[in-house]
C-alpha cells in the first residue's frame, strides 16, 4: 500500500476550478516532483494535503487513514510536514527557537508541569535542546543558533525552513519551490541535500519546483499540472520529451511563414 | 404595542439610527482606507456639536449655516488630527496607531472639559421649530423628521461624491490597494486627508443634530454614541459604506425598540448583536469573506 | 539546566524578599503615609493586571480590549463569596477561578476572530459585563457594592504579585509559551508545525483572566467599594497602553511601564485638571517618537531598549 494515496481530489474557488480530478500515490521512500506553469494549482494541491483547504471531492489516504479535511496541526501529527513558497519563518525569533517550535508537538509535558517546574519539564526541555541543536548541526546552522531568523541570508533561511519541517519527524516532506531565488551552485547543493535527507531520514519527498535542473536531477517521477488538471506523468526523460508539457510551458509552435 | 405605536417607535428608531449611520460612516471610511479604528472619531462628533453650539449662540446663525459651519470645522479638526498624530505612524504597527488614537480621544475630551467645563450646554430653543406633525394616525416630532431628512441628504451627497467624482474614485482605489493607487499617480496623502475630512464632517453634522434633538452637549457626549456607531459599522461590514449606513439604521431601530420594551438591556444590546453577528458571519452583514493566500 | 534555574529563582526570591522587607518597614514606621501606601499597592495590583494582559497581547499576539472585564468578574465574585462566609484567601481564589472560567468560555468562540474583529468583540464583551453588573441588584447595581472589608494588605498584594510573576514567567519559558509565541509570529506556520493555535490562544486567555480576576479581588478588598464603570473599556485601554509601551513581551519592561504609567497621573497631580490633558498628550508624543525612532529623552530610551531586549528574551 502506498504511503500517500490521493484519489480524484478537486477544489473550486468561487466558481473557478483550481484543481480538477487530481490523483497521485507516493511510496515510503520516493522523491516525486509536481511541476506546471504558474497558477496551475500546485500549491493548492499542497494546501489540500496539509489541511489548509478541504477538497470539495475525492479522498486522501495517508498511512492508511483518511486525512482530507483534517486540521493542519493534526496532519502534522500524522507526520506530513511542509515548507512554504514564501518562506514562513518566524522572523523575529532566533534560529534555534524556530526549530524548537516544531518540538512543541513532539513533547507532552502539561501546563501544571511548566508552572511547578516538575522534573518532566527539565527532562523534555533538555531533550528538545539536544535534538534541535543536532538538527541545526546537520544543516550547518548551529553556529548561528542565536541569530534572528530574519538576518540569515536567503539560502540559509530556506535550509532553516526545511530543518524546522524535519523537526516534526515526518514520513512525508512537502517542499514548495525550495530552489526559488537560488543560484546554480546553491541549487546543486540543494539537489544533494534533498537526496541526503531522503537517505538519512528515510522519508518520502514531494516537491513543487520550477527549476528543471533540480526536478530532473532528483525526482524519480514527475507529475505535470496545467490549469488544475494533470496533463502528463512519468520519469524525467518521458516528461522532457512530452509535447503536451512543452506546449504548456512554451506555448504552441508558431506557424511557419 | 399597537401598530401606531410601532410606527412611532420606528420613526424614532430610524432617526436615532440615521445619527448612528452618520457617525458610523466616518469609522468605516477611515478603517477602509488606512485600517485604523479611529477611537477619536466620536470626539470629532463632539467637537462638531460644540462648534455648532457656538455658531448658534454666539453668532446667532440659523440652522443650516450652523450645520455647515460645524461640518467644516469638524472636517478641519479631523484632517489636522490625521496630519499631526496619525500620519507619522503610517508605517507603525496597528496597535501603536490604536493607542495614539486613544490618546487623541482622551486629549479632545479632557481638553474640551478643561476649556469649556463639564457642564452641559444647550442649543438655543428656537433654532429649529419644534412642531408636532401628524402623518395619519402617527404623531411625531418635526425634529425627528428633520434629522432623518438631513441625514438622508448627506448620505446621498456622500454617494455622489464616492461614485461620481474624481476624489471619490481615488478614495475607492486607495482603499482597495494603497500602493497600487500610488503607482497609478493618485496622491495617497491627499486622498486620506479627504477621507478624514468627509468622515469628520458627517460626524460633525451628527453632533449638531443630536445637540438640537437632545438639547444638551458635554465634552464626553461622544463616548456612548461612538461605541454604538462603531459596532454598527462592524456589524454592517467594516470598510463598506453601505454597511455603515445599514448597520447604523438597524442598530438605531433595535435600540429604540429594546429601550421601549426592557430598558436595562438597551446599553448592551448593540454589543450582543455584534458579537452574535461576528461569530456567525465575521465579515459583517454585507461583508465578503477574504481568506489569506497561503 | 536545572541548576541555573534554581540559582535564578533563589536570586529573584531573595531580591523580592529584600524589597518586601524594606517597604514593609517604611510602611509600618509611617515613613510612607497611607496615601502613598494605597498608590504603591495599586501599582502592584496594576502589575498583576498588566502581566496578565501581557501574556495575551504581547506573547500570544491577541489584541484584547476587554481585559478589565475579568478584573470586574474577579472583584465581584470574590466580594460576593466573602459575604457568604468564605475567608479572604479563598474568596480571592474563588474570584480568580470564576474569572478564569469566563476567560475560557469567552475565549473559545471569540478567539477564532482575528485582529481588529477580536479587539472589537472583546471590547463589546467588556461593555456587556459592565451593563450586566449594573443590573444585578444583589451586587448593588449601578451604585456598586459597598462594605467590603479592607483585607488587602501590602503583604497580600506583594506576595500575589511575586507569585504572578513566577507563574507567568514559567508559562512563557516553556513549550506552552513557545506555542503562544508561535501563534503571535505566524499562525499558519505554527499550525503547519503541529500547533493547535486555538488551544493555546484559549489557554493564554484563561490564564490571563485568572490573574486579572486575582487583581480584581485584591482591588475590591483594597478600595472597599466597587462599581461596574470602574472596569469599563477605559480600564482595558489603560492596560493595553501599559502593555504596549512596556515593549514586546519583556517582563521587566512591562513592570517598569506599568509602574511609571500608574504613577504618572499622581506625579502630574500638581497640574490639577490639566493633568488629564498632559497625560494623553505625553502618550501621543511618545508614540510618535517611538515610530520615528527618536531618542530624545531617557524615558523613551528605556521603553525602546527594554522592547528590543524583550524580542530576544521572549522565547526560552
């Protein structure tokens, strides 16, 4: 049984069909890509997967359970994590604090324990600190742990967002345009990082991306959306030579004079 | 309650409601254009009432010139407040602006209290002929009808300004998207000043009308009507002019009927309705739901 | 980690003990007369109030313009249950618990609203409470409740303030506090990281209401007389001003600004009626200076400096 099984989800906004009959399944260790021109509905699919929107129809099964319409924080507890297209870091907080936020749902000491500073508080806080620092180290951000997130260079902010998402211990990681704004060198590093994350954390990854180097370099299967509908799916090689895909991105060939 | 009594209360309610609507319009216009809940707006209403008072008693002006002078004066005060206290905080957080507005409110209330004293003043009795009018079986006061008529005229004028003039277009554009409006060549600062001027003028008119109807003005007179007008604006849909209009009228009518039926509830009924509406339909009666793009 | 915590706690308690002893001596020797004694106790009560509002407004980012309603509920509940025979201490606890209950009940539906809508709803709720209290004859109605004994002493007020500081500090520097801060920073991101934002908003609201109720109870037994309009939205606005001027979340800043702003009208008393004009004028000037980042006076500098530190110290 696949880890994530989406069957025929659709959603409309005010009469406009944003996503129409979308289906997809991902296995436990797959890296898939979701591409398509701007406005094709890719982030809307992510938003339905993560509970920001509820699909009008269709089902989403994750790890054997139906998650369509669940609240975002419950979906995170089901172990799906995401990053955002516009990087939603907590800009005024430190790098370390940004990661520690993810551990709130991974710890369970109650309000009374906090107020009376019972042993569980110290134990779990120490654990949170240790795990957060370990994660930061892995992403080479431990040196900047007290730096305000807003002060990080763009590439590091993206890394921090990924680190924060991984801190929630997901089985599936959704990356929304992780290479946006990166130069070729950074994109290459990101490609290796994504492969490495899949190995080290044993997770499945679904990414939305426009940068074709990254997509072709790291995805095992690619699904192409245009105007909310799937127009092609297959391996990178198949997609590259698919005329429908080329047409969607570049338009039809102009008639010869 | 007989049908005749019902009609009488309805007229009273509509006239009270039209006053609330005049004040509510100022709240909604300012909120629509700079996102501020202008806590000082109810005090501009009070300032209008006082300007009218001096026009009527010291200058012995009749009703319409008094009204116009009060509106102009209130408009000027509104623009000054915006220029001096709010514009420097245009880029500041919402809450800072809110606190500054509270400060201006206190300043106006206590300032007028210090200068003119806290004793209520009265408009001269003969400023408007108070006669009993009979519309069929219904007895009402000419004052109520004059208030209703004046308010309606002002609101029609407002509609004309908003939808038929260049400045009105600029106001609508700036409300929708300040930055885009600036890029289209609209003088955003002037537009915002105009919004304050018009909203304040309407509040000033309300002040004069209430001053004449209830025959008493004091520095703190704006507080109660202010909260009510504001809740009316929100419950009609904050930022929407028809919403303020509708909200004000409905609130005035409901409050009048509740006062007649069970007066202890009258002070709170506006809020109770507001809270119910906000929980059921947060964007207000006429508002549209705007969701944040993720 | 536990060691540094214990050290900090002991240091804080020791410093508090010293302050307490010093003030108690000054009070019992009559160096500080009854008039200033009341002012000092009011400052302590306002600090409890401000810190409770601080949790909601600065830490969780929810603008509440109706916090004084919980003070009212605490005051009336404590005074009422005392009349029925409960001793002072338990009356205070009862008042706080009733206020907390209301905080929970009101928080649940209204905290779904955002920003300005939440502000207006809380303001409306505050006015409703005032009107309701004015219409309960058993509580004295609009005339208020008299005959409340002067059971609030400096010791009670100071002790309550210290407990409030410790408890709220503990909450803020914990995973619950972290969740609240994440709600303030970015609700959507917080939910994506697994945080049930409504749960923590209601938690902050309830805790804030509890301590506001405590402050209300202490206030009732200090003033010996309470009436509904003492707790109207003007009081809520005062709290917002204390809290915002104290800087974003910093405890020390909040305490300092509350102290200063409570004392300011007293200090300005020599201006007679004009102090009520000078006070808002100063407020406006401070807000404008703050927005323009002007450090014209040490006063503005204190507010801004503590504000900046607060941003760094806000999370554990």
